[in-house]
């Protein structure tokens, strides 16, 4: 992955955090789509990490700067869920996203915030500023 888009490093950090939980995707990428949204996609999870009772079809994780983190199951738009409506925002720490995703793949779909003592803190302001700058340049 090259660092051409403002969210490349963020998506890469999430991929690294996923690896800590043993669920590194087989592939991931970033792009700006035809609607001018920045997106990140993670897919092709290790088979032994996906609960097939929860996920009848292959799930993938999608991020965009407006909708945040969503799980999408192959097979259509009806299969979209927020990664964690209780605790993951569009700019959550990579570690929080990875923990929530690892739990979701294993069938636990809502995990909430993991820690409030600051040990998982992450300053999203540089990412948010880079995205705003990119949006202004694109308009």
C-alpha cells in the first residue's frame, strides 16, 4: 500500500492491530470511490476465526469517513451492520476496531468500548484534519 490517500496509515494501523488478534485479513486496501468517499476494505479472514453460524456468507469490513466502520456480509445491502454501534466511531483507535472486529468474526457483534483509562487512547485529530484537507482539495 502506498501513502497517497489521507487514511492509508490509519487503515494500515488497523490491519496491524487485527494481526495482534489473529484475524489479519487476506487482503485490504484503500481508495477513493466514485462518490468521492475515502474507503478502506478488509476481507478474506482466516477460516478458523469466522463463526459460520453468525456469518453464512463471507464478511468484510468497510470503513469510510462518513459512515465509519461497517460489517458487510456477501450477498447484498441487507447484510450491513455497524461494527459496534456502542463503541466504535469513524476514527476509533485501531486497537478498538481490531478488538471489535475479532469479536464480531467470532459471533459477538457488540463489544462496546474496551477501556476508558486512556491506555487505548489514540489521537484522531491529524487523520481528521488530513481528510478535511483532502475533501477541500477534491471539491
